[in-house]
């Protein structure tokens, strides 16, 4: 699991960060270029069991990636079989459904699944070890970039010389900051409250998104737990001050606030997971690459969760960068050269900016008290719901299957 501190070692690619993006990239590179191509992942939390109690929506394209690299087969996921979208005020007795999504993107392939983060991280870590990825419990403390390599100093005192350094270390990426790559964006006056809810009745694979004036309230189905029974994950958007107030409430008061939004269509409910509050914002790095450096996942971009695309955009980064690097190495090119990395940037940055603007626009359209905007959006949702071809395009777009899709997201090995 670890390499000795103080020794200078060489590796082809060094990845800072062992989340979904970092580990998936490491596995894909080893599978595409092993045994001669070496990959190292550094992350302080490696070797410790993940305590991430959250769950994530994995769209069809991302599921294909995990299946292709041999991870999906080792985890349990809850398929999202259909989805309903409502638009109402919190005080409304009835929440009319304006848009429904149901069916598969391909026969037998749901457009998304829900999976708990900790088991997926564990499966990715094990697969990385099986593929010969070097996993080191440390972090990138500093680095310099001579013309032919990047020299990295680790927090445990060790040093590594790599051909390419990949920043997969999250929204507050220390690697990105050390490289002096600025970001464009802003903070929303909103926070997302995330927890897990047990409920009396079966959700039957249905996801719900209720657009309320403060922001969307999403109910996302999880696998049934043998102890607590039927469960769903919620992502509950509120104004930042209100979210802080709600998360600090005593249990009975918190339950009352939750029930007002969740409803009783699934029977009695009970919040069983820890309450987390996450500040929301939009941030896109001005460059995704530099000489011998590439950014992926949250290190490159953070968007509003209104469309559930943040994690899946990061996995699209992984698929695109892995394909670019594998193609380059097979042609005898330097994987850390700016000429090679620019292909990745052209592939991903415009798409990322477009998605960021789209989610920002959706949030502004739905998270407000305007009766006029409510009428406009509800007419629009109703039109989409009545046009099967347009709805199917929306489903495929949400599933990550529109545009120039990397091989791994198509289910093709590199």
C-alpha cells in the first residue's frame, strides 16, 4: 500500500487524490497501458475505511465506465426506474407533476443508478491494487516542473519524479492552487442539506425532484437495507442561513421540517443518516491543463447539483483524459507534454462551461418566488412531457450519451 518515505522514485503518472475520479483514472491507465506504464495515487486517507455516508447518482454513461474497468460488478446499486418533477410552493397541499422520465436509455439499461459512496470507493481502491497501481498514504506538498518531468515533494517527506501530475484532489485543490491556475465562478446564497431517510413504503425505484422557491428538494432511491428497511437519499437545497438553522434543530423539529417537504406518500419517515450541509457554488478552472499537469473532477469544476451532473462530469473528464493519454503513449508521444494535454482540454472545457451555465440558469429559473417565471417554466415542462422525441433527447443528455462521448463511457475498453 505504501512506499518508503525519503526515497526518490519514478512513475509515469502521479495522481493526487483517491476519490472516484483519481482511482478510476488510475485503473483505466493501467488497463490501457500496463505492464510498462506506472501509475501512483497519493491520498492521506488511503488505508483507512471511508466514512462518507453520502450517496451519488451514477448516470448510464458513468455506469458503463465502471463496468468496463471491472468495478461495477462488485457493488450493489439501486436503478432509477422513473423520475417525476414537480413545481410548487411549500404551502401547496398538492404538488402537480409537470414532467416524468421513465424507461431505459437502451433496452434493460436504466438512465441512472444510485450508489452509496463508501462501497464504491472501497471497490475502486481494491481494483486499483489488483491492477498494480501504487497507492501511497500521503499528499502532494509541492512540485517543480523541469522541461522533461515534474518533481513532486510529498507530505511524508518522500519525492517522486513523474511525467504527468494529475490534480484529482477536490474543489479546494492544493495542486491547482500551487500551479497558480485561477478559477472563474461565485458562491450561491444556497446550501445543500444531505441525509438519508428511512420510509415505510417501497419507493419502487422512483426518484423525485420537487422544485420549491428556496431550491430543489430531491428524493433519490437507495437499495433496501436489511435492518432499517426502505431508504432514500435526499438533497435538500435551502438559502444558506435557513439550511444552517434547520440542520441545528432538535430531532422533533427537524423531522417536522423534513416531513413538510418529503410528504407522507411513502408512509412514515425517519432521518437515519448524519446531517450534512454543503455550501453551493459555481467554479470552473480557467485552464484544465498546463505543462505536465492536468485537472479532473472537482479540481477542474464545481457546479450546482440541480441536475445531478457534478460527479458524472468528473467521470467524463476521467474517460476523456485516459483516452487521450493512452492514444498518445501508444503513438510514442510524451503524455505530459502540453501538445498532448491540449486535446483533453479542447474535449472537456467547453462542455464543462456549457453545463455550468445550464445548471446556473436552471437554478435561477426555479429557485425564486416569481409567479410569472413559475408559469413560464411549468408551460415549458409540460411541453417537454408531451413530446416523446424531445424527452428522449433530454434523457440521453442526462445519461451522458450525447455529443463526443469517450470510449469508456460508451462501454468500450481503451
